[in-house]
C-alpha cells in the first residue's frame, strides 16, 4: 500500500494510523479529505457523540419531568410514553443513529475549519505539519467547500431530528424549529474555537462548550424543550472535555510555546494532576446533579461510579512528559462514555422491568 504520509519530508501526524480502513477503502485522492475530517481518528467524533447519547438516554429514562422553561410537561415525552415499548425503542435507536451521523459530520467540519485557520501554525508543529493544508495537499478553497458539504450533512441530520417525530407523532412545527435552531446555534462556538488558542489560556473551555452541545440536543429531541437536567449535564460535560483535552494538549506543549499557542496544558504545567482532580470531580458532581434532577432510576448512578474510578486512574497514571501516554489516556475517555451510557441504559431497563419482577 502507498505511504499515507511522507514522514521524512513532512513530519509525522502522531495519531493518524496508516492501517486504518480509510486508506484501504478510499482512493488515494480522497485521503487528504479523510485526514481533514479525521475519519482515520474516530476518537474525536466519539467524544463529541457521548454527551448526545447521554442526554438522549437520560431524557428517555427521566421520570415525571416537567419543563420550567416552557411551563408544561414535555409534549413529546408524554407522547413517547404513550407508545408501545417496541416503538419507543425503535425511535430511540433511530435517534442514536442520527446523532452518530451528525457527530461524524460536524466533527469533520469543525476539524477542517480548525485546520484551515491554523494552517500556518500547523506548519511549525512537528505533529501537525504533515496535515493536508500545511503540506499543500488541499487548497484553502477546497477545504472550505468540504466544510460546507459536511455542514449540509449536519443540517440534514437536524431536519431528521425535527421531522421524524413530526411525521410519526404529530408534534407541532414550533418544536421542530426549536430543535433546528438549537443545533445551528452551536456553530457560533465552533467558529470561535480556532481563534481562542491565540487569545486565552483556556481554549479547552471553548472546545468544551462546543463538544458538549449534544448534552442539550439529546434532551431537546426527546422532550421538545430544554430543562435543568440537560443544563447540568452540559456543565459536567464541559468540565470533562477541558480535562481530557488538557491531557491531549500536553503532546504539543513545547511546540505550542515556540509558536505562541496557548492551552490549559501550558497553564497548568506540573499542576495538571491537581487541575484534573478538580475538573473531573466537578464533572461527576454535575452529572450526578443532572441524573437527580431528571429522576433517572438509581442503577444509572452505577455508571457514574465506574466512570469516576476510570478518571481517578487517568490522574494517577498520567505522565505529562510522555506524549504517547498522553494520547493513550486521552483516547481512553471513550470508555468513560460507554460507562455512563450503559449506566443510563441499565437504569432505564431496570425501571421498565421492575413492575414484572
């Protein structure tokens, strides 16, 4: 197989494996676009996806929830609860799949936008100088066209969220519009992020605001409105994102210092372990608050306990001067996503089956 990157001439993209399916199935001419969208590094869209799935599972398992923002019980939630269990499961799975497609599309669009803005900086960083834009494999106009194509796919997903319940359940069109507008609003934060690392030591907080947006969307698409539980979940997800991306940023801290890129990795330095204790602890507190406000079944909290143990392991083993280990610990946050999600599913299943046990 052809070499995916000319590492000797352009440098090495540390987390772009040559054996990925992208390079086996796609034509070489498509490889630069796959790299722009990070299709060869799925951890990013998984981390974007988890708040979406958590919020949807929390919304589906929430008990006796009303919306103080809208002054009435959720119309969609009430309608869903009147459906047969198989129909509810089918709708739930359909929305999980829509979120997955949307996460892949919008993570790709966000990464392409970030690379477009950062192409001059990336050319000076060892880990990123072989990316398609700084290496000249893709032009700025081509990258912009690719962003638009991915954003249109994301818009199609939003339309799917809005009109699936409209067509099947007869939910009013105002609810559909609210879902679309909530999704589009996230683009403002996505657009700002590449510039944050130039003006603040906390660019990871801006990334957290963008990557955690799904915590609002999952509840929105199930209940038709926002409420306190998804807001608490959103706050927790922001802290979680700041934590894991701080670990990730330690890979580039030396190059970042040379080119003037700011990050929480540089800000915290040797105090990163203590910072992670506060960030991850805060995330768990907000997650627990969200679950409590949503009145999810008690077994769901087991997932938070397991996630907390995994976070503690990350903090205990972290070596901020070992880039390979930082990357491995960053990627391990996918397991936290599964633990919290399975906890919510387990609680939902337990509540559904308990009347028959």
